[in-house]
């Protein structure tokens, strides 16, 4: 009834409510009275429903008791603060115990946490920034930031550990206070430093590579995330009540993690573009210096095209490995991890595919240029000796360019193969196991890998065809320049026949041995087999056409047989049985120049398949007309059709 007398009148209270020495008892009874009065009003309200003349209840008491409790709570909080300043733990504990009567002591707990120096001292926040970012500010390196965060988080953990000792000694519910404290540490002090450290870059206007590009942001994000997770584990050990500290820590990075996959892919594209610009710049400088040297010597020096570098491809893989480590760090669920890993690996496939395809195309351009040089020096027959000599010299220069471009292309193919092998090894070792938890992800990535490399395979196939054209053009040039009519129609002057291969044959075999060394080194497996088989077939056809230009007597036939043996021995290194067979049949066919006319019909009894080519050969015999071989063998040709 004391509290129900008049609103706002707390002057005439009994000693129980005004004596400072009885404050604990007063707090307990005031809270009980307030609770009773509120319940009474509730009951009275139900009974008096619809009764306009209902008597006054305890409404004034409720209001006065609330004011009294508030005033008492504030008085106790002031006393608690004063004791806290003096580090009087017993007084703090006494106040906290009494304050627990009011709303379970929440105000006291929150007040205590809010008044910790680390939350109100601006200098503490400035010191945090200096410790993590150093004097360089935004230009700090990830390794320095990692050290700074480690120091800062150790200091925070030590501070929380000291506070934990005080909280345990002072508060009746220390776990609850610890949960408030740790949450405040993460959401205020840690968030403040993360906001300074992690400024999310725009995906439209990327930060320039000179300032670290997107990669710097991603590295900072990874360092901050890792170190903050370590802090959370340390604080969990110190104690944080029922707080879901892992969940709170994750929330600090939510906005960054939402866009992380896009930032990672954009960073890989940015790194690739920067690398391509760097390589183009190097190539241009090399080209300019080569041009200067050439001009100083009075000649133009053709700079070799920028070659595929396995080192560059290894760099692409290294970027991808680093991105993969961040995917693993930020993706806790296997499905999310698989999706991010696949996206990052697709970036690598695009980079390697584009890089090696462009490298092969550049190498093909050299083959095309060499072919254009050859075409330029094909002359008619009616030219002066001086013009012919100049053309021959230019043709040799074109041949040298062809051989150089052939070697360059083979190097490109070899490095292309090595690059693909590196990517396949990386996939097997690092990527595939992360894709397995998601149905179909592994198979889809394997398919993507095959598709990505198909453009490089197409460029390689076209280039290898050009390589065959280049080799055959030089073979034909050598045969045309070196083969003399007298090689196969030596005069019957009693001198012993020459059993050595002709000079043209020796030159061609020497050229093939020299130039194909690059192919033997560069090509492997089915690619090597297909290339050499095709080249062997073209060589066979080219020699057949070449020999159609000559007339043969018996000693010339022996010389031809010697050439065929030489060519056959060389092509055996191709390991192509179908080619070996063709050259063996050529050796049999060369006998048409050696045997007497009457024996010709018996030559093909065992090998009827070569009759058609033999018919063309027999017409090249010196005695074809004089021995009337056409009419003599007409019955043989008739039976073969």
C-alpha cells in the first residue's frame, strides 16, 4: 500500500526500502511486490470487464515499484562501476548478485561488457589497425597481415582470458556473460579490423595488377578467414558460454563468401590477361632488337615466333592450385566445394587451351610463310643463267626457312603434349577426388577437358599436314636439282657400273634424317605412327612420279635398285609396315629395267598387284620402242585387267 498511495511518490517509504544496508532485501521484496501487483491487475481486469464503476486496483503501485526498481538498479550499477574501477571483486560480486534480481541481471552483464576499454577506447581501435596493416596501410602484404592478425588475435584472446577470470569471480551466471563478451569481441572489435582490411572490389572495374589485382584481395580474404577461425577456436577454449561462435564467425564473412566464386574466376582471367600482355611485350622487344641487329648488318632477320612454354603452363596450374586451396577453405559442404572446384578448373582448361592453340597457330603461320617463299621462286624454263642462279639461291633460303619452321612446329607440338600431360596429372592428383561426391561432376569435367583440348588438336593436325607438305617440297626440290639423266642411263663404255646410291638419293636421305629427328623426338604413340605413315606414303608417291621423268638402261636399273634400297632402309625407321611393303614392291618393280625383254612377263607372276605401276615403268626402258615391248606385252596387260 506504501507504493500505491500516489503516483511518483517514493519519499515516505519504510526503512526497508530506504536503508542502503538492506538493499539486497529491498531488491528482492520490491521485485516480488511488483510481480504480485501486476498479477493482481490482471485478475482484476478480468473480473471488472464491463463494470464501469470498478474500484481502483494496484496500478499506481506497479508504476511506483517499476520506478523504484529502476532507481535501485541504477544505484547498484553505479556502485558496481565504482567497485570495478577499484578492482574490488567482492563488492562487484555482491552488486551483481543483487542485480540478478532484476531481469536475471541482464543489464549488469551487458553494462559490464559494454564498459570494457577495448570497446570504448578509440586508441585501442587505432592500435589494432596499425598492428595489422602496419604503416603501409592498404599496401600491406598478406604475409605481414597474417603476422599482424596473429598478434592482434593473441592479444584479444589474452584479454578475454583475463576478463573470464573476473567474470567467473563476480557474476552468478559467468557463462552467459562470456557469451555476451565474446559475441561483442567478434561483432565489434574483429569486424572493425576486417572492414579496414577487406574492401570488396568491383567485378566491373577490377583493381589494377600494379596494385595487386583481385588476387591481393583474395589472399587477404583467405588470411583473414583462416586467422579469424583460429581466433574462434581459441576463444571457444577460453569459454564463450552457449554462443554459436562458429556461426557468428561465418556471419562476419557472409558478404565476401557469397561473391567469392565470381571473384576467384575473375582473378584467374585477370592473371591470364596480364601474363599474355607480358609475353607479347617481351616478344615485341625481342622482335625489335632482332630487327635492329638485322638492319645494322644490312639484312632483315626474321624473328622466330613466340614458342609455347611449359613453364608458363606450369604457372597457370600454380595459380589454379592456389585458387583450389581457397575453394577448400571457403566451401564447407561437398556439393558447394565441387561446384567451385569445377568452375576454377574450367578456367585452367580455357587458359591452357587458348595458350597452346595460339602457340600452335603461330608455329603454323611460320610454315605458311615458308610455303609462300617456296612458291615465289618457282620459275619457268626459259630464263637466263643469272636469273636461274638467283632463283636457286632464293629457293635454298626458302628451304632453310621451311626446315626451321618444321623444327619450330615440332617443338610446339612436343610442348603442347607436355602441357596437356601436366593438366591431366593435376586433374588426377588434385581435382578428381573433390568432384567425386557429386554425381556426374567428375565425368562432366573429363568431357570438358577433352573438349577444351580439341581446338589444340585441330591446330596440331593441320600443322602436321603442313609439315609433310614442307618436307615433300624440299624432297622434290632436291630431286629436281640433283638427279641427272645420266644417273639412270649410264653410257655403255665398259667402265664398271657405280653401285653407290645416286647423289640425289644421298642428299634426300640426309635431309630426311636431319629434319625428321625433330619429329621422332616430338611425336609419340598414335600421332607419331600416323604422321610417319602418311609421310612414307607421300614419299613413295613422290618418288614414283619423279622417276617417271627418266629413261633407264640395265645399269641405270641397277642404280635405281640401289636408290630404292637406300630409301627403303631409311623408311624402316618409321615402323610403318604398310610403307615398308610399298618400298619392297618398288625394289621388285625396278627389275623391269634389268631383265631381258623376253623375261619381263615372268616378273609379276608372284606379285600381280604391281602390274599397273610396272606398266608405267616398262615404258621408261631405253629399249621400249626398239624391242617393240608394247605389242610384245599387250597380252600380259590384257590378262591383268
